[in-house]
C-alpha cells in the first residue's frame, strides 16, 4: 500500500449533519450494515465502547443491589396481550415467529421488544412473601422493534441494551429506585461519556406504555436536536395486577408489589458521536475510548525512535491505560494522524529524532487539537492526569454547548424560533396531551422532552392554550 | 419464618440422577422454567457462574487476538439456504419469523441457530486484501434451536454461548487457530471449572454441518455419561466459496480465505453441576462460585461473635474474594449449613463463642465435608491458598473419576459392557459412518465422542466391521 494513499473523507457537519453522522459511524468502523434492513453489525471498535459502558454500569448496578439474569428471547402472544396499554404501545412494531421446528406454532412468539412481561411472569412464580422483596434484576440483551426508518445506534430494528426490572413493597421505595437509577445514568454521562443531560419526568403524552410515570435523561446533539438517552419507569401496580404478582405482606394479607424498570441502550454510542464529534471525525471521551493513547513514531528509521515509542507504550500500559504504537512503515505520520483523528483517539503522542534529542515528546489532544511538549521522563507521572483533564474539559465544553442552547420562551413564536434554530425551549405548560400535539404541529415536530419543574405558583398560564400552567417543560426537536 | 423450617430436599443421585440434576438446578436457584417450553430463566446465581466463565474467556480470547462484535439476531431465509450441508443440518430446528410490523415478510427471518452465515456475510464486505487477514471476531449471544426434549443448561430451545469466527490466509493457520482455542477451552476446564476433558477430532459422522473437521472437549459426568462441552471447527473454504468471501492475495490473485469457528455455551454450567455435585446439592469450584466463602455465626447473640464474623468478612473481601456473612437470626446454624451446602459454596467458616475463646475458626470444605481449625489471625494469610487447594483437589478428584472410567475394549461385547456401566470405551475403529450407526444400535445409543489417536500401525482391524482400523476412538453414551 502506498504512503500517498488518501484517508477517507467525511462530509462536514454544517453541510449535512445526518450524512456526517453516517460517515463517522462507517469510516471509524463502529458498525456496518447487515443484509437485513434495520439490523446492523456492531464492529469491534463500536462494540468495545459498549463494553466500557457495560463495565461501568455493572459496577454501579451491583453496588446498588441489582443482579444480572437472562430471560427468554420470546414472549407467547397469549401472554403479550395481558397488559392493555403496554400491548397497544408495542404491538405495531413487533417481529413475530410463527414456525418452530418446521411446524406452525399454536401460540405465535413475539421477539421481545422489551421484557416487562417476561419479568412479571417470572416474579409471579418466585415472589410469595414480603421477605422476597425487594427484587432487583437486570439483563443485558438485544431487543427487536420493527422500525420503518432506521439510523445506526439511534434507531434500529434490533439494538443492544440493559433493562432493569424491580419489585418493591411500597410506592415510595419504587419511586426512590426510579430516581436512583436515573441518577446512575446521569453519572454515566458526567463521569464516563462526558455528556451532560437535562433530566426529569416525561409528560403524560410521552411516557412509557403501561407506566404511571417515566423519567428520562436527554442529551443535546451538536445540531441542536435532543436525544433521549435513558429512561426509568415507575410502573405502579399495573403489571403486577395484570400478571397476578402478589405476596403475603407484613399484615398477613395478599398485596401487589410496586414495579419499576429502567434502561439504556447502544443509543448512548450515537449520543457520544453527535455530542463530541467534529469535521475530522469521532472524538471519544477517554473513559470509553477503546484505545486511549496512540503513539506515532516520526522518522522511525532513525535509531532510537521506535525503541523510545515502545518504552513509552510500556510505561503507559502498566498503568492500565489502553495504548498502542502504530509503527507501520507503509504509512506516513500524516496519514496516521488523520486516521487516528477519524477514530477519535483522545491523545496522540509523537516521538521523532528531534524530540529524542530534547528528551521530550509531543502530546496532541484530539478534542481541541492543542499540542504540548512534555519531557519523556514526566509521561509516567502525568499521563493519567492528562486523560482526566481531557475528560473534564470535554464535559465542560459539552455543558457550555448545552447551557447556551436552553432558552426560556413565553409564547408560541418564541417556542417556534428556538426549535427552528436548535436547542431547548423552556416553557410553562398545561400538561395536556392535546396541547402537546398542537405544539408538535406548530413547531414542525417539536416534542416535550421532560419536565424541568412542577412547582408553579397559582395563576400561571400555558401560552399555547391559555389553560392553567402546571409545569415548566423542556421542548425540543428530537432524534 | 420459624427456625425449625426444613430445608428443601433433593433426590439422591443413585436413586435418579436425572431428577437429582433437575432438583439441584431448581433448588439452588440456578434457573427456573419460563412460560415458553424449552426456554429457561437464568436466575442470578446461575447467571453469575456464566459471568465468571465469560470474564475468564474474554481475557484469554483478547490476549489471543480476538475482538468482540455483535451481529444480527436474524438470518434471511434466502441467505440461509446458500451453504447446503449447513442448511440441511440446521433447517429442521429453526424458529422462523414471518411477520414484522404487522406485515408478512417476503423473505422470512430465521432466528440464528449459529452465525457462520452472518459472519460470512459480514466478512464478504470487509475483507478485500491479505492485509485484512487474519480476522478473529467473537460474539456473546443467545441462539435458538427448536428442540423437542430439553433439559436445563444441557439442551434448550434457547441457550447462551459465545461463537468465535475467524478467517485466515492458509489452511495451516486455520488449523492452528482451531487447536489453540480448543486448548483455551481445555484450560478453562483445568484452571476454572476443575473439569478434566478428553479432547480430539470428531468422526465424520459427528462433525459439524459444513465443517471439514470438528474438534471437541468432552467431560464425563458422575453417572458415566459424556457431555460435549465445547467445539472448534475447521470450516475450510466452503463457506467462503458459498458466500463469496475473497481477497487479493500476496501473489495478486483473488483467493478464498480459510475459516474457523469455535464455541462454548451455558452447557458448561450443566457440566459443572454433574461433575462435582453430590447428594447434598451443588458443589462449586471456587473460581466460578458467585460466593466463595460463607461465614456462619454460632450463638450469634453472644457478645463478640457477630463482630468477629464481620471482621473476618472484611479481611477476606479485601483480597477480592467473594464472601458473605449470614447473620439472619431467624434461621438456625444447622439450617444455614444445609442451605449453603445445597448452593455449593466452596468454603464455610463457622465462628462461635468457644472458637472466639480459643482465637480460632472452623473451616469446612464443601467438596469433601472436612473440617479444620484455623487461628483467626491466620485466615488473612491462608484463605486464598485454601481456595486454591480446594480447586486443585476438586480437579484431581474429577480426573481420578475420569481416568477410572476409561477402558480399552477389543470387541463389541466389551464395548457394550463399558457403555452399559458408564464411562468411555476406547476402541480401534474404521471411521465409517455406517459402522458408527451400527454401534449406536448395538450399544443402545453409544456414540463416538472424539478420536483418541490417528496413528495406527498397518493391519489393525475395526472389531465391529472387520475393515481396516484407522483410528482409536472414545465411545460413550452422551447427553
């Protein structure tokens, strides 16, 4: 392969954000399309990001009392039809198996679109006393929702996720659980993905099918659109009653438990791409980057250069930092710079003959392109700090972008203007479904993302319908 | 709950081994049955064993150059039909989806029974030069095979597994890969599950549909039946040709790569149960035990007892050992002993007032029931060694059981006798499919598990058909 080979180019964000996104997904080799429409192949570089997310969440989940389980891939139709709202919400997008072992099935099997029903069916059989509560089970799996229009990681007919399903004695415990796991998701953004979220309860219109309340975290993409990035549902006693989950309570009478569920998916990979990426490609926050540091030798034929690179690699690897040297002699340093920028590797270290003479290396940060010189002897003591600093600065940058894209609006003109430009419009709102549909029409697709506050003084009015306002809501266009 | 409550009883192994197995699976809460026949719920205690297996294998796989990916759940029928032997092998046991989003699908979707086809379809698109080789991708997922008779972990319509799929330039590299990953599986048995295997190539009759050669590891259960516990396939160029995977080789001509695949499944949980378990329940080898040490206070109202238990717990937990104290005052120590024996926890530590006076604790090993006294001050320095020793002794015990159940046989009477009694009959064999079917009939279900040796002197004869013998084969009845 020639050294002159040109790196693959990607569309610029301002020219066509959607095309930029697809280019990055494919050219950074995060995924590619499979032969089945809407189903993608998660390639090693994309899947490794998911593995980092899994590792963080598994630690937090287990520390907070949840255990991992695995439940069936399929739900019998007869069981699926038991909780009315839920089935109405999901039935239109199911994939249904009708043949097994060559025979037509009497009770067709729905490929799980979510597993509230399966967990309810399990809990019915293993919970009989208040001593069996709380139950906090989680599973990592894929789910299938038959989508007409799909985009890598954001919306697919199959996606990977985790779903936690819990049972409690009291409504208060269930509510606490809903909030606690929403906070864990918020921490994942702050501590791992460098993504700030707005978060809160969903409006009636936007809540999960079968829930009494849904809470979400919402990220703001570079183009000003929101992305729902995780949800936590208070299911009340609806599923328990529909599926016959009951237990002998402390007062020796049969009771129905209170149920919750919460989940995040590979959508978070999409959020990471669209929050941090730039016109040179992916920009990965260090804590999920499959490779955190890449070392590029300059004039690698010069004696000592490659040796120095590999010594630095060892020093860094010893600290548990994911590092690699690219010493492929068939590619120029410039080609490699562009390649690893495309792949979003947080930190590049360059070492050439002149650097060696001066006992130093060049450190280049992906998120802002800044170059610093660091004595080679100081790499060992500073590398972890540099990565932490990159994380903090990436979070701050994203937070400034978020904060500068939240506007308080007083009327439908203001709402329309903000949603057209991109970002969140924060507005007093009546909370009525009808009014929400009207806003969607007025703003060409704007939706209530989540509730910012529910403590409004008497006498406040919804500027859209004129009825009493009951809450302040974040509106935005969303993915 | 009363202190007098009786622990759940299980059937003894000699009375009914199959019933014993099911009892252990259910009463140790490894799994329970779901509402769909053949699909089980993997409960936390069972799933945690799988997570330990995953952690070990992920480490080994990655160190040997494999990367994790995730490919679609479904295979279009049109694609499924491309490799003839493969489709004939799997078609009779597929689950087929025919409706998506309310509409009948033009090309029905097979729920993956294994993913050779999907990986081939991916590789076709991402491999174009010899520089793209080797490729070594692995995925953790569930697969569906519509089975008529199912048993927890051993045979189910859905099970969890990993499947590695690799491409190489040469047949030699492919063969090396097949053997290397078979060795990793063998190490998993030796180093983690405390299970010795016999291993080798499968006969033509028993090999994987579409492979040119299959290698397997075979464990011997307590009842003398074999359990195929992992396979590694040399697929040759068959799939590459059927699916059009080609690359520009070093000599600048298009070539087809050589392909391999290898996998282990949650069957390994079944093997662990049936190799080590006894009439008191599960016996877990320490390195996969979700809880490695349980501490039981005796007369826990006596001042100092509970404090001592929790201090020991902290000392042990600090070493990364999975430990818990059961200080539930509603259950007697005797009840707890039986309960944690059922659950197979490798080591129990008892601490009572008399022990405290003497500055010691009682250590009881699950696998042999032996009790030792150890000064409390020496627990910190010895606990890891005690667990390692338990592992070693459990492996040796299983190895002795295996070795004492391998018999060389010279004729069909000998073969029949060994297979009736249980264990492996090692016999010279012609290798013909016809003869293998005859053996199955003669022995009421005995099969060739794997080939022990292929270096036979000229003139040796297969005692069943009288034709020249080409190999020595392990025959057994199998799960």
